[in-house]
C-alpha cells in the first residue's frame, strides 16, 4: 500500500460529474467513488497456495429529475460528459420514487473529525507470507492437530469520496490488516475443524501470528470425539462471543429501517416498547476513534452520532438512511451506506453492552446447559422471529465445560430470546459487531 493516498483528483472528477449532470438537465445529483486497495497471501502445509493484489476506483453518479432517479457506474478513464448525459436520459424515463432525493442540506456534515482510520504502514507480500506460515506452523504444532485447511494474511485500504450538488464534498480512507488459520484434528470420519483470526485497522495492533495459530489448534483439538445429548425443552444455551456477535446481528436486522418499511421485521410495531431484557442496551457509534466500522460521514454526507438503539430494553431508534426515513415518516440518523448505486441503512460500531459478571461465573451459574461455539444453517425468520440453527459446542455440567457436542439443533423465537438473555463482561470492541458471552434461558435443544 502506498503511504501517500491523495483523493484530490477523485474529488475533482466527482465535482466535474456533478456540474455536467446539472448542465445535462438534472435537478440534483451526487457522485461517489468507492476506493479499494488490497493484497493477500494464502498458504497450506508450508507452501504458498495463492497471492492476490487488486486496486479499484469505482465511480457512481446518481441524478434526480423531480422524483425520478437514475444511477450509472463506471471505472476510471470513462468520458465524464457521456456518463452524465446517459444518467440524465435514464432518469427522464424512470418511474417516480416519492422518497428519492439527496439528504436535506441541514443534515450534511459541515466538518468532521479525523477518526484515525488509516495506518499507512507498508506491508510487503513477503511479510504477509511469513505471517501466514508462522500461524499455520504454530497451529500444526498443537498436539492432536493432523492437517491444515490453510492460513492467510492480508492488508488493504478502502474508502469513500463523495460530492453532492447541494454543497457536500468529502473523503476518507480506512486500512484493514488480517491474519487467519484453519486446521483439522482427528482422522477419517472423526475429523474436526476450527479456526482463529484477527483483524485490525492498525498493523501494529494485530495479534501475533503464532498466538493466532496456537489458539486455532487448541480450539480444534477440544472438538475431538463429540457426542450428542438428549433433547430438552428448557435448556440454557450460552453463546461464545464469536457466536454472540451473530445474535446481535439479528437484533440489528430487526431494527433496520428498511426492514420496517418493507414490513419484514418482527419488531416493526415495537418502537418505544420493551424488546430486550430490561437493563440491557444496544449502542451504535460511527465516530469511535480507530473503530472497526467508524466513518466520519455516511454514504449521503450525513454525520451520525452515538445512539442507544435500545436503551434499558426499550427500542429507541431504527437504522435510517434518507429515503428509508422518508418512507416511514422520520429523519435520517446518518446510517446510510452506499451499495452499488443504492443507499441503504446499516449499523456502524454496534455493541450489546456488557453485564457485570465474568464469563466463568456466568457459566457456573448455568449449572447444566449447552455452550455454543459454532452455528450451522440459516434457520432464522426475521418476519416471525422463529429461530432454529444447527449447533456445535460443549456440554456444561456442574458449571463447567465438559465434553464436546455436535449434531444438535437449538430453537426458540428471537422475541423470547431477546427477553431471556444475560450478558457477561468480556466484550471485545475490536469487531464492528461486538458482544460478550451471552446466556439465553428457555431454549429447545433437539438431540438424540
């Protein structure tokens, strides 16, 4: 990665696109460039398995004529005038969208802070290769590990350049570095697989490659010789933080304004009501310095702020972009994300705020139950809340993790799960979705 990342040329081209679109007949327009630079190396059994390097600057122009909207995309080197004229011609024959339009001018970020999202450390392909090899070697050195599914290391940057016809102009870049390894323990039909990884904005904050490998190996060996357990209808299930992040993702999906507008969320009529166990809160903050999903402004030029989406169990906010907010009679809260030619609402740095009990004490308090380390399948219905997933993990007996468990299914309804969840205090905020260990009472476990 280059240590000099200059967006001035892209800002200039985006501004020219806006001017040309207005000249061609657009009432309003915005131009966005999504920047991406990445390189990665993968290895398996001590040999390089693949290398990859990519660079892209993807332009998108969105134009509005009254309530008609059209978008076009192009790569660098395109003819600015032709692109603008094409977009306007498309908009003239598009159906009207009553909610289409730029963000209101008074919502635009007038200035924005440096969130320290870019580490300009240059990482060579040799460094990536060596880190991947080191992680794999450490995992294979764990007694009981019999094979490797591969290891990898990556480095990259991504960001946004945005110009609108009503006065916004801005850009930002963020870096991302990662290391991962996956290995196998056991033989034949008794083989088990697991993995570990780390991902950071700053290269120097990455976990040591050998430590990642050791953790991956130890996790995998613990899964050897799993058993099935008896079916039960009132089981306390404890979600490992890795699994708990997915659970919080379901909460985010249920309070996404787009789902509310489409009537595809089981919480769509619950604003201002208790939807999560009393005392628990879900926060979302786009402005955390060095935050994994931070951004100084959203895909429409609006600056978000920290929100308690759910406070003391009560639903306070939806995730909203401009068009989604207009559709449900509200105002954007700066959660718009550019995806191709569209803008949709999404979370930023999302967290289910931790409790005050250690994960060890939480497990002890369970007595007998099921500790989940991995979920299988997509058995979640966001319209009804019905939840049914294949699961593997460990049986809890007398407050301790005992033997490995596989080939079971856990089931409930998310509405009930939200009301029965108890968080531990071990949250790790290095992930865009952060959650501590979670215990959920009253689930059904389908076993033998």
